[in-house]
């Protein structure tokens, strides 16, 4: 399944903010392929705004619908008023591999549990509005063996079908190409076999 994810990392994360009853809410969003990267976003927010009241977190460190590498934290706010509503916005966005931190400066007026939940959710929504994204294409690793003379034909076919060549190993009998192949690219390589004149060997660790 192909999906969109943030095109910015922790070091150049996307930021937006809102004000609610004199409290300032600052949203930080970045790509997060692991829970550890999501925690790095919290660390960055704390370093940038060390005097803030709270730094609340929500993340999905996997494709949309991921149920394992997910998490959220209220960082001292009343339970369920920050991390969970933030996570619900991320879940509903259809994005994957994403983390969001909301930094709050308390403005002196209590918002109540419902007001807090709305403010944290609204901050994430505002941050996602202009978030730069890129298409993520899940891939699996394959190895293709071809003759020296057929290497350029194989590379050309792979370019046409979104196959990324990771490395090439030149041996006595030919070239072994290690490729990253789209998971939704299918398993039919007959066209490639025909293009290289039948001089093709294929190894798929997932089916061996």
C-alpha cells in the first residue's frame, strides 16, 4: 500500500501555532519511521521552548492503520486531553510515519478538559494543513542476475517499473543486481526476461 508521509525530518520539522484564551499552542510535525525518532521531536521542542508548560506527543511510526508502533503522551495535562485527541487527528489524516508535538504556553485561563482536547486537536490540524508530504512506496529486496551485455537493458526496464538498483556485484559470469522492488509491483518478470533474451536469474527472499 502506497501512502503519504511528511517530507520533512526532525531537524527541519514543520511548525504552526494557534492561540486559545491567551494560551499559545505550537505544533511540530515531522517524519518518524520509529518511536525513537518521535521522541527526538519531543527533545527538539523542549530544547527550543524550555520554559513552556507542556510538550505533548502523538505518533504513528508506520503506515496508516498501524496498530503497534503508535503512541501518545499528555505530558502533565489531564489524562486524555492532549495526546489522544492529537493522535486521533493523525489517524484520520491518512498519513503514515508521522509524529507531532504540541508545545503549550499557559496563558492564565483554564480551558477545561473539553477545551484542552479541542485546542490540541485543532493545533495538529492546523499544522497538517500546509505540511509538505511525499509518497512512500513500500519495497522489498530482490536480486537479479544478468549477463554483462544485458545489464543496461535490465537497468532500463527497472527504471520504467520503479525498481531501484541498490548495488551491483560483478562476477565472472555476469552481474548480480540488488534492487528495491515496489511491494505492489507484482511478481511477473517475464517481460524483463524477454527483454534480456532469457538471460535472467531471480531470487526473492520472501518466496524462497
